[in-house]
């Protein structure tokens, strides 16, 4: 029934496109690949896409195989429609493994271990990356572009002016926060607002803490809902989170400031004089939102989100794009093989933009600046890397009740109510 | 005899022939989707397994849904009350001033702004900055002139946010109500009002005993239109809070279930509930139109 409906909607869309005239004709022609080319679909656009195209360029020169890239913000819907219509692209670049698992379940993906050099992959990727890219013990993709989320940004000049030092663990972090408060400052700049996606920055905090207080095994169980949200381990992570976000003196603008500030603007108080705040926890991409004219190392730098329970050390939380194959053509095989080599990744790394590869063949020296090198080292050397939990949970939880719950918690709703409400939605979403 | 019968039959077919395109389009774009939605609302998230009424049980028992119903009720009462009554007051008062058309144009102007645009504009108006820093939100900036000022997070404070959103809706729609009601007000024979004044009625009496009864049919139409409008409220909430901090409304929840959570069953159930709530209003409206046509 749903399929009929989708086909019907597509038909309506097609007719309306025809009626709309030739406006979209050019675009459609551009997507159509020449023979001997690979069609690629992904969410990349702007600078990201330009860098990717530059990275693919040597491949086209050597082999004559071109790439037709189709960019869309609504990847899930477009890909689902094309797979159901029997017209999938050759290659898809997925923003998280969740969708890969769905596609694998529908038998829409190609087992890449059949033609890739597995010895090479095994030595170039940490086991965790290959596991994440597998479904039912079959390898379906390679991770390509990693975002490191376990970072706390600070202003080194402001730190040295205040006589503050980078904390080595959570207790020192809290001690530092208290010291800043007693000096009359505000330790944290936080922003959880993100329009229709408000709440995701808060979930990143909780995930980072959870990895450090409960460890990766419990974290995985939590992601898969093998333990309930009301479990003590989950509760503890939220309580640690509360140490910072429920303390009005800790946050720039108090809890109301945290709830109303857009994540992109949140770091701004770090760079005012005198500083409005001293620390900001956010992923590697946040430098793109910093005010212009700042100097790396002098005006901004980061330290890893510190260890809480020494047993679990300093894990890395992050996100990563993964490349999968939907059509088994010789061109697509060549394309996948090429992407796994050092060349395209080092081209992209050199172009900047915060590209970090999980692939060990990419030399640390390929990254353009110290900051990116530090982030890349953190990722490659991480003993534990875990994917952003909210991206892996069913949407009704991961981008529904988890966001709402985290915001309500900061807004003052008591923890047990928040957790039991998330648990309610989790119970019928898995 | 026989020929006549055939002719008559032929003639009887004509109305249907004329109606056919409209019926076909309506059936395809209205009746079929409604029936399909009702069918989907009885299936699970992926529309595969029959689940009976459990989607409806979800809609009437879960806390996020109950909050949405409560908020729709808040919208229904305050939005309808203020758009219609303010529209009426403006229509009557501005009829007496020389610069009527200018004032009415200004009040009507927000109608020209899309709801999404209005949401973005008002998000700036309600913007929050910590105390001691320059307020960039107009509302907090005005309040900062008072003593003991504490900036308010209008959209995250659970006591103010629903009303902050409803106000935006009123701001957009009050002009529409005013224009319709004003037209009706101007249609009242002036002799009637003058006669009542000659008979010694004061202004309040004229308003309540002459103007209101004369305008009653129009007020009813405007009110029902506003009610149907408000039950479907979505854009403002989606843009400004996305239903966070207890500002959820039914239509936004439906959107979330459908496009974010991909739960076709629940989204369809919510759509059906919304449809059932709106139908009585539609019936009232259609009946009134019929009566007006007859008279």
C-alpha cells in the first residue's frame, strides 16, 4: 500500500515537473552519468564537495572514469525512493551507519570484501571502524570523513591571563570551573538551540560523559536499548551532566542562556574582552562558526574532553561519513579501491576544512595545521571510538525524546521524570 | 414513447458529465487519501502489520500528545477570542477616524508575511541575552529600561512560551478578521444606527444591541474560519520552538511522527483525529453558507 502511494507521489511529482517546463531539465541532464562513469549520491555540498571532487580528479585522469555527483540534504528519502524504484546510484555516502544497516537488511548493498584487499583494510583501519561498517559480519563500506566531538575549546590567551591551566581529569575540570566562578568569571559557554533540531548538542554532552563513566560496553547496550533509560549507569551520566548544566553560575546566561543560544553562536563569548566565558564543548566543525580573524593556538585551541573514571580513559565520540556501494559495476569497484588509498584522502586533508580520515595510510603530516593534526591523532590513536549514540538510536528516541528530555532536564524537570519519559518512547521504538 | 425515454435518459446523464472531472479530481486527491490515511492509521509504523486502535491509544494517553492537545486548546481559546474580538473592535473604532485606511493597512500588513517568515521575525523579537549584555531582542530591550530588569527567555520559559507563540498568530490574523468584519460593519444601514441614537441609546447600547446582532452572521463565519485555522496551527510552532519546552501542537506532532520518526501509523492516526475535530466546524460553516444562499 505504501509502495503504491510512493509510486503515486513520484508520478504526481513527475507530471508537475513536466508542467513546470524546462526549468529542471538541465539539472536532470547533469545527473545522468556518461557511460563508464560512477554515479554518487551524498549530502556533501559547498567546500566539502569541491574538495571531494579535487580528490577524485586524479582517478578520472588515470582511468577515464568520471564521477556524477548528486548532492541532496534529504539523503534518506531520496535514496529510499531510488532503491525502491530499482534505480539506485552506484555509490552512496551515508552520514551514519544506521542507514547502512537498513540498506543492508534490504539487500541493497554490495559486499566490498569480495574485491577490496582485505589485508590492507585490516591493517589500515582500527578494528572498531571495520566493525561499524559491517552488518551480519559482512563488510559493506569504508569510513571516510570523521568528526571528532570529544573536544573542549578554550582561549589560550584568556587562560594564561587568568592563570588557568588545562585540566587533566573531570575533578580538575570542576575545580577549574569553581575557580573561574570565584574569580568572578563564567566558566562555560553553551548553546543547545538548533532550530528544529534543538537539543542535539546536549545529547553529545551526555554521550561523551556516558562513555567516560560507564565505559564502551554499557554505552553500546544503552544505544541498542539493552538497558533501560532508568538504569543507574544512565542516570549517573545525566547527573554528571547536571553538575555543569544545572549550575546557573557555570553558564554564560545561566540555563536560559544555554537553552536559547544557537550552537553556532555559543562559542562567541570566549573571544570577547574580557571573556564572557572560558570553555566550550563542541565537535571539530565548530571552528567554522568562530568569529573571523582568530589565530589558532593563540586565540583558540582545544583539549580532549577529560577522563572521568580512570578505568575508561579518554575515549573519542564522533560522527563519520561512510561510503557504500549499491551497484556492482567494474567502474564502481575501481572507484572504491581508489578511495581507500592514501592519495585522495591526503589531497582532501591538505585542502583543510577539518577533514580527518580514520585510515592509517593517511600520514599525519598531510594535515594542514597543528590543530587538525592533533584532532586526527586523537581519532587514529583512540583506544575507544564510539559513534554519536543519538544518530544510531531510532529517530523517535535519538532525534525525538532524547532531545526533548535533555532540554527539559536543563530547563529544570527532575531527572526521573525525564528518563521515564524517554524510556516510554524507547519501549515502542526499537 | 421509446424515443422520448432514451432522450430523457440522455439528458439525465448531462449533469454527471459536467461533474465528472471535478468528482474525479476530488475523489483522487481528497477521498482516496482520506480513506488511505484511515487505513494506514490502523497499521504499524511501517504500514505492514495491523495493530488495531493502538495508534489512537498512543494519541490519547501519551504525555507529549496530551501536552499537544492542551496547547491546541489554549490556542483555540486565546487565538480565536483575541483575533475575533480585536478585529471587531478595530473595525468599529477605526471606522470613525480620518486615517482609517492607513491604520487598517498597517494592521493588515502582517497577513502578507508568510508564517515561517513571521516565526523568524518574532524569534528575534523574543531573543534572549544574559543580563548585563546589550539585549538584541526588542521585547527584552524594551524591558531593560525598567529597574530590576531580568531578561526573560520568552520561548523557553514554560509560563510564557505558549502565549508568546499565540501572540504571533494573533498578530498575523487580526488584520484579516478586521477587514472582513469592517466590510460587514459598513453594510449596516446608517439609518438604523441613527434611529437608535435618536431614540436615546448610548454608544455601548448601540454597539451591543444594534451592531453586534447585525454583524452576527459575519462574526460567526470569521470565528469558525479562525477555529479551523488554529486547529491546524503548525508553521509558527515548528519554526520557533519545534514543540520543545511543552509548546507542542497536534499538527507539529503529526509532522514529527511522519517525517522525522517515519511512523506512518501514528502520523496517520493524528491526522485522522485532526480531521474529526475539524469536521463539525466545516458542517457549521457549510450550513450557514446554505442558509445565506437561500435568503
